[in-house]
C-alpha cells in the first residue's frame, strides 16, 4: 500500500490573514471556481491534497506546545535566536510575535483550503465523495482545534472561503461555537470514513474518533469523551507497539499504534523565507544537536531542549526515558561524538524528533527531514480515556485499566490509586509517555495546573496566546485582543 505523502497544490488560493495590509495593494487571483474545476473526482482529490498540505506547517505548533510548558527550554544559539520562540519560553510574548502569526496564518490557510472544497461540495457527484468530504471535514476540525487551543475565540467561517475583505464583516466567534462546529465536522467524518483508507496517511474513522475524544476532553465533556474513546479502543483496529524504542524511527512510521500521523518527506526542500513550503519536518532540524559530529544522528540548531526536571521524573528503569530524551554527554562519551553547546544547554535533546543519518534531506538538510509527526497515538487515546473516566467520576476501575495498559508496555507496575491521587498519576503518565510530542502546555492549561508549573505564567492571560496585532489591524481594529495582552 502506498503512503499518502502530501505535496504542494499548484493552483493559487487567496487566503486572508496572510501578511500585513500592504501586501493586499494588488491581488491577482487565478480563481478555479469556473467550469474548469470540481468537475471530477480527480479535481476534488487534488484540492484535498492541498488541504492536507498545511498539516506539515503544524511542526511549529508541536514545538511551542513543549517550549511553552515546563518540559523544554527554547535553546538555540543565543537569547535572541528566533526571538519569538524565546519570548514564549519566558512567558513574555506579545501580540507582535512572528511565530504566533505563522500559526494563525498557516492554520487558517488549512481551514480555507478545506472550505474551498466544501463550498463546491455539491457541484459534482462521484461514488467516493463521502470519503473525500469526510477527510475534508476532519482536516477543517483539526485546523480549527489548533486555532482554538492557541487563541481561544477565532473567526468561524464554514463551507465558504474567507476571502480578502471578509475580515471587515466576520467577527471572532466564541470558542464554544467553534468547538460545536469542530464536533459536527468530526461526527460527520466518523460517519463517512472507514478504519482503512486508499493510502496510508489519510484521516480515518479512528483519527476522527480520537480527535473528537480530545475535543470533548478539552471541554470537560467527560461522558462524551469516554464514549467515543471506548468505541475506538474496542474497535481493536489499533494496538500498542510492543517495543517503545521503535515507535519514532523512520522505518516504523504509520505503525499499529498510529491513529493519525502528519506525513513528511525528504524529497523537496525549502528555505527560511518559506518554512511552510518544506515537505520535511522543520522541527527535526530545529531540535537537532548543535554542530554534531558522530554516529546515528545529524546536526541541528539545538532548540526545544528538555529540562533536567523532566528527565529526572522518569524512573531510571523506564525504557521510555532514553527513547524520548537523549543525554548527549553520555552518548558522546560512549560513541566518540562531538558537539557544541548552545543557549540554555541542558545536556538533553528531544530524541523522538531529532535528525537521523541516512536521509536525503533534499535542499537544506535542516528543513527537509522525513520524520513523520505522530499526532495521535493509541497510548494518548488510552490516557485520555483514563482521564475521562476518572475526572468524570465514571469509574476509577476503568481509568486504572487504561492507565495500567500504558504502564505495562513500559514494564512499570500497576497503579492502584483512586480519586485525586489517580488523576495525578494519569497526568504524570501523560507527561512521561508524550514528552516531546507537543501536548504538555495544553494539558497543563486545560487541567488548571499551568500557573503552578510554568514559570512566569499569569492566570487570566497565558491560557491563550495573543491575537496577532497585524490581524487585528487587517480587520479594521474591530477585534478585541485576548485579556491582558
């Protein structure tokens, strides 16, 4: 079965929120709304590839989900290396932040590409259209979920493109309404997708179930989360990989534990002027070991470095620790490797997502690493289900069963706790199991623990990030900024 690798769609989309206002002085649009497009399944599939393409830009979301938390530090070369990332690490970010602007633009570009398909969903019929629309609505839900996580209330546009000029008419939508639309999209996807797909890498019924469970959990809809996550687990369509050490290697992508992966390739490079153009996982190069010379790994820019605290949280016998976190001093001493230390050097690297040797890395080696992002793993699903059962008072016995399933894979003893103590054990297990995968900041925020865990975190402010100032100005200064920014 071939793997569904995503490549950039060739026709032009006019996407709002793309740059400062002067970029819109003259806009030339090749509008594929005419009789020449959406006349066949091939046209819809081509547009769907374009909607998938923006997933590759979510590498930045993953990095910041760690750096904003207490799992990692910004790192890099110096205190001014990618200043926006440094500010987020220190909780001093403002509405003028290039990385937050990128997330806003890139995720809305994904929404717009999905809406482009939905705008013309009725133009041409073909037998496979329910699947195409199911994948489309999954993607729209995925992008909107990222936007809600980062920014809270965001403009909601459904089944039509957000074109330049619409920003003067469309307001920010309360996140409860955005969540409601995300739920509708994912329920549609569940009803119209199968657990198998024509190509590995597409969204499936399981992908939609898992994401819907997470969306429910973020809203504290514990019964709904437990129901949909139970359905996914009991489908037996997925299984934990026996050997944890193999999960994140490039020869074990799209494995039995992978519920949804963002596909990357080392065949087409990009440049720093268009990071979203890379077909490779840009985060892998950013996470890499600075000026490294030795076996197994490639060099990188030493961002997103794990802290001593998170390393020490692991039991020394836990096999996940050395898979997730590379102790570079120990490794270098054992393998004759050399490296240099960057800013905030901790001695640790995010081993799940650093460059391996042997990749093509076409173009810039640090921008085109082929490491897929394991966006939703079955272990995540088990731990979400455990949390839903415990936090929703639905049954600590079932919560322990799901938690201990994950611990058993790590050769750890079963937990026999209940109530708050069990909740703490589930939260800790999420942190250890998923470290380096971009979830921890949002887990801390949604469970009300961020203020006590993250240095500089201000309650009533840092639960969300600021709306980029340029977007507020583009909207005619009508949109209210998030509180305390």
